[in-house]
């Protein structure tokens, strides 16, 4: 074997050993003798990719393209530019790879991911579908397609895609769980429960399935699923699983009216969440003060916006668990209103721009408007679109100045009812971790109460206040009052809001599909003896309940 072949064998062995620095060192030495050696350049480029040195990798694959334009090199260059967040260039390279090899399904798949990254959702979906068409066994493209449907709440297509993924493995727990969760969101509780039961039979330690099953089931003492949960050894669980474990046990014991055990496990869950939470009450207080300072000396700014929103926004705000989901469910039964759920667009935009008062307020609010419109214009073409993120109560001043055509509905509820419901609810969003102790949730309610009083004084004409207790006692007349505020007429299908099968992804996904229950705001009184810190804190804050 000649020395050249021996050296190349060394290169191969070094690469297999993941000694990428060794590959580069030897490769560069050999390149001096053979500067156009395709395999050497390729090996060096791949080694730089594995070392995440994408700038150097790009140089060597460019050299290869001068030697020979192969689709796999365009593909690698595209992935490099994707890593460097040069998405337009990455797209160009993927498209070049596809031109040279129209059956290059991996290129279609990665092109789809890149299109998704820059917000071209329809293009991304087309790419994933093409990748699947070219290779039906390409499971990754199915997962990518599922993720994009999930992100955009296309639940019908999402269910179809999950079912196709299950054709690869009927016992794929992750996909079964995701499919079960979707069924809960769209209101098909029995199908969801059946899937969670199936998962538990496959894997008796799958805590999220126990939690979801129990969340939609009235647990009796003889419930077999609950007995299985009780028998599990918590010592081997990770913290995130322990949280779900304690949540599920707590809910089951509440159903059985074993309040002592229910509170014991609820407190264990919240204590673990608090240990792992990044939420800062102090930072929240500072933020609320910043907001009030921002708007104290600002009168309504009359900006002549040249654009037009496709759909007029309705912002439903209030404390979480105050009834905002119910109001959205009712209003979205109207033919001219689309319920988009809890959109996170506005807080992200304001976080990006900052709360400090800029020199040019008109430019500032125009920017908020433009960024928000970019997000919502592709969601619905109905006359109105609901953005029901309760904690948007923080941004009332921003909404009124950036969206003068918007409508704001504020839902308020008995403070103890709200605080108790928040305390026992496990939110997915860590930004909601103000509910992890009785004192904290009561203090947060006080901050909310103070800020809403500020908004009501400053923007009295722009906000419709709805009392939840009054609303449920006279649902129809109060609904008509809201519709009048929205300049809309009554429609009889609103009476059947509980039959509205629109997806609901909040903690209230089950309650909003039930007939309105009166007196639910008094439910906390059953647990008065356990809620002393919450009551004392509200009293100290001079908040009546």
C-alpha cells in the first residue's frame, strides 16, 4: 500500500475515532501536495462542521463547488448557512441541491425547516409534504409537519399526521400522548382518555398520561388508574415528573373530598415548581411600576395608521382563571368572530422593544402595530379576532395607542375565587409562576388590581368591564351587552356555545364546553381552613372578597 493510501486510511480512522482536529491537521498537510483532492477537502470540511466551526467549513465546501457542483455539497453548504442564521443563503443552496437532484427528500425537509424559521409557513408545509411524497418512510418529515401544524393550531391536519406517524409504530408513546392531548383540546374527551389509558398499559410509569387522564375524569375511590398512580415509587422520578405526579394525586384526592391529602400533594407540587422557577416577584413589581410611569403623562396619541387590519382585534384580559376562556368560547360562537386563544405575540413584541419611553412615541407604537399585524393577519379573515391572553392586562395602554380600533374586554371575578383557582392550577408557561404560594398569588392579585384601576381611570371609555359572577347569573343579557360593545348583533347559535368544538388549549378546555355553572366562585369556601395565608394577605392589601 503506497503512502498516499496509508495517509487516507489514517484520515478515515481519525474521523471514525471522532478525532476531528487530527483529521484537519493531517488533511491540511496532505492538501499541500494535492490541493484539489476532493476527498481530503470533504473530510476537512466535515470535521469543521463536527467542531461547529461553520465559517471554516464553509470555505472548504466552497472549494469543492469550484471542483465539482454536486447536490450533496450544496446541501451541506445550505445547512452551514442555516447554522449561521443566514437563512436566505441557506434557502438558495437547498434549492440548488434540489435542481441537481429533484428526488433529494432530505433537502426538501431541511428547506422546509428553514422556511418555517423565517415565517413562510405555507412554503414549509409544501416542502415537508414533498419530502414525504419522495420518501414515505421518511418519518422525520412527518414529525416536522406535525410540529408546524401544532404551532399553528391546525388540529385537523395535526391529527391526520399523528395517525400516519403511528403507522410506523402503533405503540409510539410520545405520538400517542400528543394525539391524546389534541383530542382534549378539541373537546373529544373520550378519545383522549382512551389513548392515555392505552399509554399506561404500555408504560405504567408514564406520569403525563396519568395526569391528563385524571384531569378530565371524576376520580372515585375504586378508580384503577388512580390506584396505579398511588402505587408508583416517586423516588425514581425527575422533578418535572414529580410535579405532574403530585398534581394528579392532588386532583384525585380533591375529587374524593380527601382535602388533607389533596392539599398535601398540591403544596408538594407547588414547592417543587417554585424551586425550579425563574419567576421573580421583585422584577414583576418593577415592571408594573415601569408601565405606570410610562403612561402617567401620556394622553391618547392620535396616530394616522395607513394600514388596515384584516380582522379587528378583541383583547380579553383579566387575571388567569377569571372566566376569560368562557367569554372567548361564547363570543367565538358568533359567525363574525374568530377565537385565536392565548396569543403570546404582544408580550414578546413589547419585551423586544422595551418599556422605557422612547423619543418618538408614534414610531414606537407603529412598530408594535406592524409586528403584531405580521403575526395575526395570517390567522383569520373573519371580521374580529380574539387575543385571549389574560395577562395582556399589563399592556392596556400599549393596545389602546397601537390599535385604536381594538376592543378590550376586562373580566373580573371574586378575588379569593381567582387566587384559589390559580393556586391549584398547573400552568405550562413559567411566566405564570406567580401562583406557587398562597401569599405570592394574593400579592400578584394586588398588583393586577392596582394596575387595572390605573387603566380604568385613564382609559375608561376604551374598556368594557365584565363581572364574572353577574355574567353567569344572566348569561344572555350580558352576552348581548358585550356584542353591543363590539358593534355586533345577537346570533342564536351563541346559546349553544358549549357545542362549539373550536380547539381550546388553556386549562379551561373542559369547563368551557359545559353548561354554565352558577356559584362556582364560592367553591373556595370549602377550603377556608387551608387558605388562611391567602386570605390574610388579601386582607392586608385591603382587597375585599
